[in-house]
C-alpha cells in the first residue's frame, strides 16, 4: 500500500489535468472539486450549451480505508487507467460503480 498523501496528490494531479482541456462546444468548463477533509474528489462539467444549463459530475472518487473508490467514471478510456499509469496499484482501486459481484471479474480491488 502506498502513502495516503501520495494517493491524494496523484488524484489531484490527474483530475486537474482535465481542467486544462477546453470544450469545443458551448460555454463549458471542467472544474476539479477537492474536499480533502473528507477525501472526496470530483470532476465537474459546468456552464451553458446554448440555452441549456450543464451541471454534470464526470468523475467522483472517494478515499475510503486507504483505497480509492471510483464512484463515477465518465472518462472515455477510464480514470482508473490513468490512476494506475500514475502509480496507484490496481489492488488499491475499487470500481464502486460496478456491483460487488461484478468487481471480481476485474483486475481491481473488490472492496
């Protein structure tokens, strides 16, 4: 198991990179929201697309008992892949958006 502070920094770095990518449509932006006292990390899409308000959670990660629980993953290639590439072992990442019975079919942690 890696350092909890190291995991926090990796999550912040990975999510912050997405805030630098401009949207090609609408008046939209990507915001990273960090609640470090509760170990909750969000990536939100907010703004306007024409006359439609956009407020959407793209990624939601909680750190629970030292593991990263991915509650929502709206990234095309998967945020878990980026976290692994950044140095977090698959055994420390829970794909919480899958039912527990389906998690056994992945290479990631069950809980």
